[in-house]
């Protein structure tokens, strides 16, 4: 008897059951597609960051006047920072800021070593001097990120 009642209920409600299964299936496939799309966008953002990084550092390699930027013994008292050096370091700071916000908002896959890279770069005399003069123009959370990186925090 119960089996007959169940069959009758299914016969009376087949459309609602099919609709519910369709909705649940649609939600499942939407979730799978969204996850896949998110991964694709994160990789696309990473490729853009990589392209921008390469363009900035190609300028360093093309312009021998920028060699002092990475010189740990650069004497700023003897030879002040040039306009080209300041411009280059500001490009690096802007790029790092973009990377920071992309990482914070999980728009790219986690990049290991960004903090170590920032610490290494900002420990150099020219980047350090330029950072000290320009950090007041940056967002507070980005400044905190760079300062924490410089101190070696959040390994």
C-alpha cells in the first residue's frame, strides 16, 4: 500500500521533482563553472603581473645608468639619486603595490617569496631612500605590508 502511495505521489508531483533536480543540477554546474572561471582569471592575472614585472626589469637591463639601483654599496652622499633611478624605483613600487592588492584580494595564486623580494629590494640604499620619501603617498595597508616585509615578518 505504501509503495502505491509513493508511486501515486511521484506521479502527481513529477514536474516539481524534475524542476527541483534541474535547479540543484544547475546550481552544481554553475558552481563548477564559477570555480573553473576563477582559476582561469587568477592565472590570467598572474600572467599579466609577470608581463609587467618583465617589462620593468627589461628597462633595468637596457639602461646601464640604473645599475646603481641594485648596488648594495651605492654612496648617496657622494652621488645623489638620479631622476632615472627615482623613476625606476617608483615603477617597482607601483608594481609591488599592484601585486600586493592582487594577492590580498586573492586575484592571483599565492606568490611565494614576495615579502622576501621586497625585503631584499628595500634593503638596498637607493630603493630604501626613495621608499622613505614616497611611502607617505601610498595607502596605509600597503605601507604596513612593505614595512613588515622590510623587518622580515610573515615569512
